[in-house]
């Protein structure tokens, strides 16, 4: 492998024009495809096979009008005047009329008019009348929100709070939000805002009304800027620092750009694109950094020409990059074993982006080094290189730290384990769920809408449940039975209100909107969903209908349970792959076990910190947050895969340096200190770069993106500095020479991958 990469490095360096030209053509082609087919992303978390998703899919066939995207707008009076009187009322009605006039909004008034035109034959009107009688037989709650009355006719979808300060307008789009033409949701919100612009009324869209989230903002740009500063400090010049950025951004252009180009064909969640962007930037910069740093060391320490140094860097550091990237790709592709389409798409997209980042580092980067030539090292750097290297000044901190770890190896190992255990402790209280309006920053309309609606109507109005009653024998459900079903649903503990949302043409499927008393992410709401599903058999016996439940809380429960069930299987697959890959790479029994245990510690600590920050609210002001919410259901399985791959990157770069020292004659603890001294500086720089890139996403307004950004940033910090920079050297020092032990029969059976480039070095010395 190293010899092949060495020859390629020379070829790419000399053929810089045609290699760069190929990359430019790739990027230009992808840009063209994106212009012709604009990106189409979604926020839908779809997990096939779950009860809530099955209800949605069945409803799409039986009653398409009830299966489109949900729109919720809160109109809040800011001057203390009632919103259902005078000019405020006129403006509100104009807003409702204008929104219903939008191209992709279903006009509930027309639906009602069509039903009224049917007269006595209207099944919906018959059911509504029967339910009205059932309502009249029970005492009305004086504090409950009542329909807005205009000319003695209710305006569909509008309710006003008891104090008259807030109106809630619920409507439906004719397609799921992510399937609508780009800008449709924003135009709908702007239409409502324009209608009430002359009055003191705020229009607050709910969290359901986000079509495409913000993928890149100020935080992400700052993260890349910090990465650039670290590159300059590590490599010592603007020219050298710019090369990893160009290489990484080119890889992003092809990888993430390619994902955008096919998003109109392959359904893609916005988190998929963000994860690919995060990984592409982070590993792209890191991999290029390792190669450029190695090339400069060959030039400065061994006085090689830039061309020869580039070839050797590709042959040695390039081999480590190849295998490090392979571990990331394996971890990501292992996500496919859980057989969830959302994660499968995410895995393939992120893995493809990492592969392209590796290809960029191994092909485009040597071509870029060819353009720079001998200027990669300044005359001053060449002049000072020998003295600094002989004095050891460039490694003074690394020498002291590695020496401390070797002398106090047991203390360092135990201390690392204790710190990781403390960080992991909050994970015992981790609750999984989906982000709601409460998860957003207080300055966002989504959070403001959540709070206004909760204060005016009750927390349950932020997350209505959809209850679907389907005839078991495909006969029309009698209106009297629908009224009884309505009454039974209303009588359930934890229910605030129930309304009939629609009937299909045959009257075999009825949709009820059920408002819980508690918030969407509350355990009481989850208990209500469970109670509804448990009551399904009773409804079947009494009315001959099957009861299905969907909606935000139901989806959150099903997604969390499904992912919690598959997480142990996924961790087992990743651990198994980890042991095999590291056994092949390092030809050791101890190293793979130690690396895998360290990875599990990093994951546990990351889960604990994420729980403490997002669920408990610890240290949130530091990150510009003020919203407690459950941990994203997808996060544990995503972080496990991604963090494994990235953790193995540092393991490969650090321990391969120790093995290189061992191969070249250093024994026992000497190989630990020598390898640590050589690799630690660039590993620390790479960890800071990766943390900076991920941390930039913490400030993204989308809660899912913020959680993933935090978890990856914190996970890298823990893994790089606590595990790889502290625990790994300590454990390697404890085992000493035994760390490299491998049974002879296994040594003969395993292929020699030579990621340290030892064979290449010997061959070049012979030549």
C-alpha cells in the first residue's frame, strides 16, 4: 500500500494540472446538476414499521387531505386588546382568508361547503350533528377555547383563548412540508404577517412550519475560521495552512454537493446533509493536515526536495489516512444493519463524503503541493529546523507530558477512568425524544409560538394527537358510533378536547384531533398514547373499529423505542469491527482491546454530557441556549457510529507512530514516549480543528443540528485529550513490550498492511 501511494504521490505532484482539472470538472458538473435540480431536503423523521408511521401511511391512502403537512399559526395581540374584536378581528379574518387562498393550502371552508351541498347525504354533517348532541349532553368547560364565530358560522381551524389575546389557526397543506415547492411555507407565513401588519399582532409559526433549516450560519463560519488559525499555528505559514482548507472544501463540494444533487430523487433528511457537511469538513481538514505536516517534516528534518517529500508523505501518512478513513466508513456503513431507511441514507451519504475527503487528500492535495513547490517551507523555517529539532524545543511539552504519564501510568489510567465515569453518570437519566417548539432558542418564532400557545390554551395544543378510527369490515361507521367514540375519547384521563377532523367518502375512516392536557414531550402525554393504544381492543369490540394513534408524541415514542432496541446490536457490530480492523492494522491483541474500551468510555461520557446540557439545562448560557428537551432519539446511534470512526482516526495516527518507533528499535516504554512525541502535536491540532468545526454547529437554530454538533464536539474533546492523549499512553506504558504481543500463528495468518511505511523506507534506503 505505502509503495503504491508513494508512486502515486510523485505522479500527482508532477501532473498537477490534469489532476486539478479533473477535480474542477467534477465540481462544475455537480454545480450544474444542483442548478438544474435544486436541493430537496426534509425535516420528516420517518421510521417505517412503527405504529405511528403505519397510521400516517394508511391515512395517506384513505384520506389524503388529512395526511398533508400541518400548519399552525398563533396570532397574539401585543397591545392588550382582544384579538376577536374591532380592527384586530378584521385583520385576523383577512389573514385567515389570505392563507386559505395560498396555492398549496387546503381551504377547509370549501370542504365544509361541499359537505353542506350534499345535504342530508353528507356523512360528515351527520357525524358532526351526532357529536354536537353528545357535546350538549355534557357540561361545557367555561375556560375552554371556543370557536371564533363570524356571521353565526365557525371559521374552520380557528380558536380563540379565553382571555381573547391569542387566536390559534390550524390548517393543512396538500402535501407534506418537505414535498412542497421551495419557499411555500415562508410565503404562507409572510401572507399572514402582511394581513395583520397594521395592527399590534404577532404572527408566530410553530416548529412544524420549517421547510429547509439553516445549514450554515455564523457559528459554522467561526468554527472554520478557528480551524484555519490552528492550521496556521501548526504549519507555520499561510500557504501551508491554506492547502488543507482547499482540499477539504473541494471534497465538500463534491461530497455534499453530490448529495444535494440527488436529493430530488432520493428522500434526504436535513440532518443527513448536515452530518455529511460536518464530517467532510472535519476529516477533510484533518487528513490533509497530517499529510502536509509529514511532508514539511521530511523537508525540514531530512532535507528532501518538495517532490520527494510529497511522495513519501503520501506513502506514509497517506497510508494512515487511508486506514483511518476506512474505519470511519466502516462505522458509518454499519448503521445499515439496523434496517432503518433514514439511517441507511444518512450512512451512505456520510460515508461517501468521507471517502471523497480521503480521495481529495490523496489525489488533489499532492497536486496542490506541486503548485506550491519548495515554497511550502519558508527559508527561515529551513534555517531554524535543524537547531530546533536537535534541541527538542518543538516537542518540549510532549516530552514532559509523556514522561509524566509513563512515570505515573497507573495514576493516569485510573484517573482517566474516574473522570470518564463521572462525565457518563448523567446518561443514566437520559430520555429520548424528538425536538418540539420547546427545544428552540427563546428568540425564535418557534419557541415563542410554543410558549404563547401553551399559556393561552394549554401545553397540549402544541402537540395534538391524531386518532384514526377505521372500520374493521370496511362498512360505513354509523354517526351514533362516531359520537360514542368521541365521548369515550373525551372521557380518557389527560384529554383536554376532541374534535372530528374528517371522514373519507365511504365513511369507513374517521380522523379525530385529540388535545392532551400536557406538553408533547411530557411523560403524561406518552402515557396517554399508550392508554389509547391499549384501548384499541375495547373500541374494536364495542364499535367494530381499529384505533390508530399518530402525531408528534406518538412518533417520538415509536422512534425512541425502535432506536433503543437496535442500539445494542449496532454497538456490538461496531465493537466487533473495531477489534478486527485494529487487529489487522496494529498486529496486536492489547491495542485493539484498549482502543475499543477507550471508545466506549468516550461514547458514555458524551451521552452523559449531552444529557446534562440539553435535558438538565446545565451550562446552557455558555452555548447561547435556554431550552431543556429530551435527547434526540437518533443521537445515540449516530454518535456511536461517527465518534467510533473519528476516535479510531486518532488511535491510528497516535499508536501507528508508537509502532513505528517500536519497529525502528525502540522498546517498551521508550516506544511510547518517542511515538507520542512525534505524533501528539499534530493529533492535538487535528482534535482542536475537528472540535472547532463541530462546535460551530452548536449555535444552529435547529435543535437537532445543535445537539449533534455538541455531542460530536464534546466527544472529540474527551476522546482526544482524556482517552488518546492520557489513557492510551498510560495503558501502553503499563503493558510495555507486551502491548505488541501477537501469537505466532496469528502473526503468520494476518496480512502485513505496513501503515507505518517501514517497507517503503527500507526500499528507498536500498535504492
